[in-house]
């Protein structure tokens, strides 16, 4: 049966929507929005609904824009490491990615204005760093790992600032930073060839892939040991929620990391990424249980 022009246009529109969703790493962006919004609610449930929605919107736009501009700058490298992504595969143009990043970053900055001065400054600084992330990688991929981990942890800090309690979630913030750093190190193992070809210095390239795996395991081990210590030493609103969900997050990370370390293939890497994202969603929800009881 022949396609009509309208049906062909619908198929094209759906394909482009799916390409943008992939460019924005839609599941990751939604998790960031949910985590920031939930942090704000856990610390101050009496705030107007508008502030929760603005916090979620800011984090969604920032995360999606960061993914878009990263793919824009890393197009040549992704032709080696991730040829099926929307830009190297030709499903989207580099102009579309650039404008998508500009629009989303602008929306995030505007939405941050009602959240207060400190929140606006945090968002503005994060946007500048995210826009120049790929350039910083050329200087030091290790610095890039730390930067990304810090910005991921900032989603909890932003929620705390909006709630008016900036220091209430220091432990969850540090927990998320260490977890994100471990994840970044493993992603660099997969991207080692493309990074090496473009002179980007990472732990995997400088000291070897096994060193990157070892550091990731140490970070996960430290986080695992910190759970019982924090349960004893920190006041928490929902300690069992924190202990259960954060432990599941680390368990998922470890059980999918081990087969990837033993057999680094595209299949084991994709399995690691898929389950790690699910684990991070559960873990972020669990980290909210570490909010102090007010």
C-alpha cells in the first residue's frame, strides 16, 4: 500500500521526535527533573507548586541541553565511539543540535530567575561549564569527569537552595558525586579509543582500563561502607528508605559492572548503561530519605 503524503510526514515527524529524545537522553533528563523536584519537596513540602515545577523544568532543560551540546562538540569522536547517535548517523543536523541546546539553556536560565539569586547563579555557572565541557576535556578528561559528577550532584544542591536549606543534604550530595564519578570513569573505558585518537587524557587512557575499573570499585565500596555509618551518625527522615534504595542502586551498578569488566563488549556496555540508569532512579529516590527530619 502506498504511503500518502500526510502519513509519510507523520512517520518523519515521529522519527525526528525519537531522534531528539535520544539526543536529549530523555530518561536521564527526566530523572534529573524528578530528583530536583523531589529534593525540594522532601526538605520543604509547604512551598508553592510553582517552585517545584520550576525546579524540575530547570533541571530537565539543563540536562537535555548539556547532552545536545556535548554531542554537537563531540561529533567526530562519536563517529568512532557512538556511530548510531542522532548526529553521526545523520538523523539530526549539527545546526538542530546547536539550536536545541541554546533554546533549552535559555529556558533553564529564565526559569531559574524566580528560584532566587543563589539558585540563578548556580544554574548560570553550570550552563557556562556545560557549554564548554568538551573543550575542558581536551585540557583534561579527568577534570571533565569531576566536573560532570559535580554538576550531577548539583541537582540536589539546587533543590536544597530552592527549599531554603542549602546545607541539609550534604551527605546525599557527596554520595551522588562519588557515584556519578564512578560511572563517568566506566563510560571513559568504553570511549577510550575515540578519546585517545583526539588526545583526550582519561584515567583509562593514561593508566589503563583496569585502573579505571579499580577506582570505580573503590568508590562503590566507600559508598557501601558509608551507608551503615550514616544510618548511625546522621538524623534521617526515612532511614530505611535510604538504606534500601541506595543499596539497590549500588548492587545494580556492581552486578552489571562486573560482566562488563570481564568481557568489555558493546552488548555488556549497553546492558550496564540500561540498568545503571534504572538503578540511579531508585537510588536518587532513596537519597531523599536521607533528608533530616524537620
